[in-house]
């Protein structure tokens, strides 16, 4: 067949993608440098879900025709979809440098910057796209998503409304609106939008997940009911059933989660994601040997997936299989040197093995700061400051229950980042935090081989700040902050039971993993005290002992990273 580009386009429009692919391959065997045909083959790959292959073809296309716009723009967009943000930014930037009024390229650059965690550049680039093309609905939607991620909720809602006016996909926009509404504690408004989405598509996994979270935070009696009914309905999509398994696990219903996963595996076989999820359920249920078998099978099938790799490492550590975990940890630590998870797991193995060269990574004198902050300017004592701060914080605790996807248990967390619209009292507290961070950085070393000190190259910036209120039995599961550098705990109000050094109720503990690993217990504990701030590397395991009495514990926490890393 002497296929032309137009012939192939007609095949694609008719839905005959297999015929189109065959025709393109034959033609490309004759003219392998034809960029237009390469781009068409990439479209076929993208249309059939083979996006990595599409990106490879587009890469060849732009090599053969570097001045072309469409192939490069499509390459940037697909790279964004696959999380290849560096690649997306590189190609989008080439287009904006060629044509400063290319709104689509600016939008792609904005999403690439967002993927690289440079939210300021993302916002600037997306606003530039909208300035050039005010009716560009996709750019309004992208900006709404970026603003919602920064918890600039009111602005996000405005951009979402503009996105709808200019033709953006209603479902995607609705999910961003829901996120912003939950941040504003407008639970009923958010619920109405989610129920509308589910009436349109009962199998909408994202909508079910957000509805579950909303109802959990609101304190509903059966937050899982809607998802459970939909996932058990005849013909429910596998993704929805998998979502129920994950939600059931998080809610403590391990048996239900295991049953669902095994039913899915009867239909779909030894799928690596199903095996990995099963490994996690079995490990959390104390069935370590079975978990290790499932984790082995999972990573053997999909070794490059970071989620599967992390689940394997966790199970291997629990099973004492550190020699198997170590090469996986080192591979991903090399790929993602700032990802705190891989530093944490490497440190776990170092502690188990007694490797002295890693001792400085968790040396309290070197990496943990415990500071009793002076009262902010205008307040004579910490007690006086807290007399105005505590009511302000309490007023922001409008949730009734802990989130399912956080470390908190039996308590509440503020819905919105305290950096946004902080008010005078929280602003004064944030200023105290910034000064304490600066003092810590002055004391901190600059060892380029140390995972904490090596990043001490520019002033730290607080990215997220929230308050937690623990009630009776409340505690934090041991956890880390994968995207942080410095993490923290500040105590605004503590019950008298924290004074008992035997019970240590509410005390902060470092070094004990989320999962049981023989030989890894806490290496340091800190007593809460009003006005006390604890600063530590985000890679250190940290959690708390549970409260026993009725008096609550009110704290504030934040994460910070070096400004230079934010662009």
C-alpha cells in the first residue's frame, strides 16, 4: 500500500488504528526520516494507550524536523501526562522561546513546572497562557488545579468557573472545585457536586475517593457505604473494586481488602499492582511470609515502578530480607536523591547493620533541634501569646474525624494550609518558625555527602503548615514526609498527662518505622511543652504515643525546603 498521510488520517478517523499503524510502519520503512509520519504513528500509539511509545516516536520526529511545532507540543503534553516533567519543560520552553505568544506552549510549560514542584513558575506560566488567550479553557482548568494544590481555594474556584465558561471538561473541573470546597470546609456543596458526578458515572473512581474522604472528615457513620455499594454492583469496573480494597485496608477492614484483591486476581491473574496491594494487606495483617511471596512476584513483573518497589522494600524489611531490599533502595535513591523515602529505608538498614558511616544521619545532636520559642513581639510570655493563638486554631478545626490518608488517628486536622489567610496570630507564629529555621540553618553543617546537610544551600521556605488536635486515644502513626527537607512539631496546648515520664502520653518519638522491624525502636523521644518547637529531617520516622485522658493536645506542624529548589 502506497499510503499517504491523508490516507492514514482517514483510517484513524474511521477508528481503524491497527490498519493505520500497519500502513505507517510500511511507509516509514521507505522514508524513516519523515517527521509527519512519525508524528502520526505517535498519535496511533497515544490513541491506543501506548504513550511511552508515542513519546519515543515524537522524539524521533523532532530530531528529524526540529523546527516543527505540533510534534514538539504533543511531546511536551504527553511527557507531562507520564510525569516526565523535565522532558516536558525542555520542549515546552523551546516553543515559548521561539514564539512568546504560544499560549499552548505556555500551558504545557506551566504543567511541567508544576510536576517539578515549582508552583510559582507553574502559576506564572499558566497566567501567561491565559493573558495571551483569555478564552483558553484548558489553561484556566490547569491554573485552577495548581491554585487548589496551593490551597488558594477562592482563586481556584474562580478559575474553575472560567474553565467551564470556556469549554473545559466539566468532570475534571468539578473535581478541582470539590477539592477547593473541602479546603473551605464547604462539605455539603462539595458533596452535591460529587453526587452529580456519580449519577453521571457510578464507576467514577476519583469521585468515589473524594466522597469517601469528605464523609470521613465530616464524621459520617458509614463513610465507605457509597463506594462499597458501587464496587459490589454487577459489572463494577476493576479500578473501583481496587479502590474499595485500598479504602477498606486504610479503614482497618483487612479481611475485606484481601477478599477483593483475591477475587480480582482470579479474573486478571498475577497483575503486579494487585500483587503489590495484596502484599501490603498481608504485611499489615502480620502474615509476613505470604506478603514477601506476593511482593517478590510483584517486583519481578514490574521492577521500575516506584510504588511496587517501596511496597517490596517495606515487606522485605519486615521479613528480615535486608540483602534483597538494599539494591532496590539504592537504585531508587540514585534516581530520586531528594525523595526522603529512600533515605529513610537506607537509614533503617544502616541501623540494623550497625553501619557507623551512617550514624550522623540520625545523630540527634546533629539533625534534631528542640527549641522553646520566645513569645512573638508584643507578647510578654508564651502563655499570653497562646491565650489568643489557641482559640484561633481551635476555630479552624471544623472537621469531625481524621483523614484516612494521613498519619493522624483519633483527632482532627485543619482543612486548609495555615499559610493561606493566616490572620495576625498565626502570622506571628509563622514568623517565629522562620526565625527558628534560620537559626537551625546557621548551626547546621554543609557536608555534601550528608542527606540533610547537603541541601542546606539556601534559606528554607515553609511550604505547608497545619494544625492537629488529638483527643482521647489520639496519636500519630510513625511516618515521614517524602517531599520535605525539614519537618516539625510545635505545641500550643498540651494536657497534664504529658508530664508523666513513665507513660509518655503524647510524646514525640523518632526512629521507629511504621511497620514492625525487629531491632528498630525509637532512638529519641521528646516531651511536649507549650511553646516548644522540634525541627528534624523529613526522612526521620516520627510518631507519637497515644493520649489516655480527655484533655486534647493542640499542635502545629510545617514542612520546609530550600528556596533554591523552588526555582
